[in-house]
């Protein structure tokens, strides 16, 4: 099994890298300080294909392979964690259920719009207050049929992109009974009457990627806004999260790579005791460990993406990739601050921001503990 990028993927990587270097990375500090999404860059992502990574060309997307999608998110993570997370959530969560399960009418109406760069993005609402990772038993938001419409009531939280989205695909309870056939996905336009998006959450990092609580007060949408088959929402969500975990892993690799590069450059420049601190064994070992772990994480992410592209089961591999890549990013970013010393704790140096951005990755789309549970279940099945 060879994970070297092919010529087309290498060209894509260079194209995305150059775009990120020009349009995304220079504004990362401003995005963080102002807590504003980088719309200027996002508008230019449409023609490049970055807003339609998973969307087929017939619906206005780029339809790239899964490895190329991971490559793109890694480069975005290298440039700006906030921008990368919103674009990953848009692609992996906000459009994937529609691509995989949506009916033709919904696809034609929404996919070309959100892939274009001329509109807002896509969003997915899963988590509810007090429920956390318990999707099967914790979802209380309900949808009942009322004539030719769904009537939706409930509340969601930690909804990425809610305020910058055209629609929010919402996991709801459509069956009064419990079990695995009680949940469904429904597309809710953000201008729907009764939909209320709360203020952006105040977070440790990722300030430029808005996260919100969302309430549904008798929101009405057409029955046709059902995504896929009624009662299959849990299965659709789990499949969506598998792909999303590859995306979070890829972003984490990018964040770690950026922190490593800043630390390496600083170690070569910083003088202490009459020489560059890169000459000290303690610094060399941190850099050596970082380089090794980043490369390992990258290969795990590419492997999971490759298996997804081949149509093979990849739940375990996606969980492994996310677990290792996110925890690698946290270690690498921590040590990058350590190498910078006191300056690393200052917001004047980017490693402080990158560390704050990386911290979420072991939590979002399933905590590290959940990933270990998923891996163990597959190993012991």
C-alpha cells in the first residue's frame, strides 16, 4: 500500500498551499483577534473547489478524491485553524449528508449555491444540551408531520457555522420510540421562521470559526427537506462523522506542521549561552519527536482517506487517524511554545494561537476517549 501522492494530488497540494499562503495565513492573527470569519478568502475558495470538496461536479463542486480533500484541509490548517475548521465543517458535515443521502431536488437547490463562494456555507447540528456524545439517547429535538410540513421544536449547541450558513442540517427525533430507527436528518434554511441562532460562543481558540446554540421554536419546513430515509438519521450521522474525523485529523496535521516550522526556525535563530538553542540536545529531541509524530499522523490520515476512497470500511482507521493526529498536534504545539520560552506564551508569536486552536481537536467530532472506544470495539468485535 503506497501513500505517496500522485502527480495530480501533488499539483493540487501546491495549488492549495500557494492559495493558503497568500489568502489565509496572513490574516490568521487578525481573524483570531477580531473573532471574524475570513470571508475574503472563502469567497475565493469557490472557484478553486475548496467549498465543494465532496460535491460532484454536476452540482458545482470539485468532487476531489478523499486523499486530495485531506490534503486541502491539512494546508488550510497550516494557514489558519479557524478558517480550516469552518471549511472542514462545511464540507465534511454541512454538505456530505446532502451529497450522500439527499434527494435530487434538494441537491440541485442547495449544493451549487454553497459550493460557489457567492453565498453562505453549510452547517450540521447534532449535539444537544446535556447530551454530549450520546446521540442515540440524547437527542430531544423533535420533528412531527403537520400537513405537508415538518414541525420542529428543540435546541442544539456547539453548532459550527450556524451564523454563516445557508442551512443547518439538523438531527431530530421523528419516531416516538427509542432505538436506532427514531432519528432523522432534516435540512432547515437559516431564514426559517422560528429558528434562532444564539450569540457566538466565547472559546479558548478558533475565534474566527463561529459556534452557536440554536433553538427551534415550531420551525416549519417542507416534508421534502428530509435527508435520506426517515428513521435513518443515526446511521447517516455516524457515517458522516467518520469522514469528518479524517478532516479533523488533517487539520491537526496542518496545525502541528505550522507549529513545528515556527519552532524549528526560532531554534536556529535564538541564541543562548553563546550559541543557537538548536544545538542543545533537549531542543533537538523535541524537534525530532515532533517531525516523527507529524509524519506518522499524516500517514494515518492519508491511509484512512485512501480506504474511504476505495469504498472500504474505515471507521476504525478514521478514529485512529483522528486520535493520533489530534493528540500529536497538542504535543507538538505545546513543545513549540516550550522551545520559544517566554515568547511562546506571548500573542506576538503565532505558536500561542496555534496551540489554542489545536486544543479543540481532541474534543470536536468525538473526544479522544470516544475514539479509543470506537477503536476498541472494532478490535474486540
